[in-house]
C-alpha cells in the first residue's frame, strides 16, 4: 500500500525534473528572491556604480538576479511586476548604459560576467561589494 501512495509523488517529481530545464534559461540561475528596494536602488544608481567598476581588480563572487522572472506576490502584494523594473531601467537608461560600458571595458568584470553567462547588455543594475563582489540585476532578453 505504501508503494501506491508513493507512486503519484514519484511521477510528479519525475515530471518536474524533466520540465525544469524549460522553465528558465540554462545560462543564468536565480541567486535569490528579488529584494525590491535593492533592485530599484541598483538601477537608479547604475551611473554612480559605473564609476566604481574601473577600480575592481578582482571579483571573488558574482550573484545574478533576473528581474524578468514572473514573481508571485506576497500577501501584502508589494513585489512589482517585472515590467515595472523595465520602466525603471528605461527611465535610468543613461546610467544603465554607463554601467554596461564600464563592465565591458574592465577585463576583470568582463571575465566574471562571461564566467556566469551574463552579457553586459543584460545588466540593469549592480551592487559592488568592498572586495569586488558583484550582485547583478539583469534582464534575460533585449526586449527592455
């Protein structure tokens, strides 16, 4: 009888495992849930962060947060839809462009992005740690 109870669970688990590769692009894994205030701050301050990029000599870690992943709102409903991040990025396009150019121009950051399968044009914002650690807020396509 225990086998009959476990069989539907095993089938469902197997189905999830086979469908998982289709749920998200293979290149970039989501590090964590989106911290909305940090994401917005990173986009709004992209131009200022661009000025920090040339000083980065080593990137010990890279975290990647995809902004265009559909999110399930919490009970308070305070998680913005990904289109709101898109609008914020468009409003701050000049700073975002500077950040993208700076990331591409620095060989160390360019190599760190490549290692994590991130193109500079995907980056909408970044947090830069005191030792060069990067947390990148990206869009997975150019449709923003």
